[in-house]
């Protein structure tokens, strides 16, 4: 039988606040265990939660970026369950009254665009973290109470590739609007996938399996693809799909059962009596909307449209918000210095090319931070030296290597290394004269019209001057010395 897969994703993303959702404890990652805790996030009796306003702003920004509607009144609920990393015995979440709903996200897979529905975005708090290392299990509660948004997607996805692209697109948006650091390894961006299959043409949903704890987009894609095949084999053999939670084993390339979900867990949600309803008035929503950073897709459109970059360059330079900002700053400074005869478009392309070919390989990113070994000023000044004919493009690479990791001005390096491009027409002409005398046969052929030999002499001139001869002047000298006649 032919089947169609139905996939819906739930993403938990930590909001980049300095303090937790309902107390003043730090959210910094990597502190010694249980050092960032207080009576509120430890769930001690009598401690009262106070909602973090910055978390609300970031959550609303997330929902708006996904075109969700914002509900003027919403409510926090207690989701009751027992687990060692949840000292209160309940998680503060939003249940039947989330602060936003009905959004969408556009993805593109294999050149085909697709709009995926967003059911809702709601706020909740994170739990602590259990560490299992036999014979003991220990709990770190530093993460307990860190603010999250849960982004619930509609079951609109039909393949592992679509699911992976949805996650990449969503992660990119969250990182570019500064609400999440997108760090899958540290667990600040986590995804669960609900996967079911049904015969093609069937409208009812099949029994779904939840894939959990998969910490890379590539693994999500592979796990879903495997799960679709596994479920089809079960049904074809006359079996039935068991509702369960499964994990992904990268070594065997298969999913495995973690726990059965046959009996739906009853979380006994009820409104949290310690927290008043959350009211978001129009003025607040308008303010958050007004401060929305540029979305990555809009940035790429501007890079290709206004700035004249190729779609590929625009894609590469938006690999990280820090890189995109660096490119824009360097292009602005380079254009501002008024180098080159051409307009701003060509300047932006020069800067884009240099960043892609020389700098990008040296950039280190971690979360929202990007470590770039030179400043935008240095890049603009360096390319200015090329535009002005002081150094060649080849020498620019050497100057970059010298200034990388330092605050040195490119001009200072050029002076220190004595690598000024030879732009003295007289000196170049006498060099060319000498080269012609040394290679009379090639000179005669060039004189006779074999123009491809121009490259031969330019190459020799570059070798003689260690790449510092101005190639345009070499060409002109050759034309003058060997020109027609
Ligand atoms: Zn606390």
C-alpha cells in the first residue's frame, strides 16, 4: 500500500533573558550545578513566582515573527507530573489559554515553497536536568525555571526533509530576532516530532509516534525517514502502530522504543493561583512589533536587491546575524570612503567577496556571538588600499593575514612590510623592457599578434616583483613596447 506521512513538530526554545521566568536567578549556561537556584525555582513552600517582563517581550516577538495572532488575555496553568528534575511537582505552562495562536512559517524544499501552519506559541518554564551516570543519577536545577517558548506546528509536514528545513528556518528566525541562541548541543533549542502515516487519500490521522531528544537537524531528517519506513512495514505486515515515544540511535540508524504512551498522561492542568492572567494590550504589542529586528529572508532580499549581491552570497553572509552585521558595517564604511569609480553595488560585492574568500573561514560562532578576527574598519581600509592601487588583490590577502587578530591598520602593515604595489610606470616599463630582451622568441610572437602571450609576460612581471606590480600598468607597458607596428 502507498502511505502518506503526517509530521508535526514541537519546538522548545529558551528565551535569552538574563534571569529566569519567575525569579531573579541567572540563566547563564555552564555554571557549577545547583548554584543558580532560589526558593522560587526550587519550589520551596510559600515561595511566590513573579513573571519576568523581558521574557514576555521575547515571547511576543517570537509569535509576531511567526505571524501569530496575539491574544489580549492569557493564563498560566500548572501542568502536574512527578519527575526528579521538577521539584515543585508541576511545571508552569500555558494550556487552553495561550498568549498567541494561528501563525505560519514558509519553508522551501527542493525549490518548492510551502507554508506550514503554526498552531500556537506559548510560554512555559524549563525543568532541571538529570544526569545519569551509573550507579548514581544526580539532578542540576540551574535550568529549572528558565523561560521557554513552545512553538507547536500544525501536522503539515510530509517528509523528514521538510521537517529538517522547517527546523532550520525556525531556528534561523529565532536567532536573527535575538530571542534564542539556537544551540542544539546545549539544549536551548529542542525538538520533538510527532510522526504518523496513513494510506494516500485517507483524511483521518494514523496512530502517532513521538520522536524525542534528537539534537541535530540531520538526525531529525534521518529519524523521521526511518520511522516512516518502519511504520509502513508494520502496517503492511498486518500489525498496528503502538503509540509510544521513540529515540534515535545514530550508530544503527534506527529508532528505538523509549516508553509506551498507550495511556494518555493526565496532567491535571489548572490555572496557577499564584499568577494573575497575562494581559497584552495593543500598545504593548505595537511596541514589540516596532522593535522587531529584520528577519533573515528580508535581509537576503535587501542584500540581493539594494546591494546587488548574488543569491548565493546573500545566503552565505546570513549564515549568522553577527556575520551579516559585520558585512553591512564593512560595506557601509567602504562605500563611505568613496573608493573606486563604480557605485555602491560594486563596493558591496567587493566587500562580500573578500569576506567570503578570506575571512569567513576564520569566524567562530557560539550562540549569538561571532568572533571575527578583524574589524569592519580594517576591512574597509584594506579594500580601499586595493581600490586606490596601493596594493594588489593578492597582497591584500597577505595584509589580511597580518592584521587578523590585531588592531593594526592595513596601511601600517603595508608600510612595515614594504609591500606597496609598484605603480611607478617608468619602473614597470624598464622591467618589461628587460623581460622582452630575455625572451625574444615570445616577444616576437606577441608582436606578431599572439595576444595570449601577454599573460606570459604579466606572469613574469608578477614573479619578479613578488606580486607587487600593478597588472594594469604592466599591460600598458607591454602594449607600448610590443604594440602593433
Ligand atoms: Zn530562582
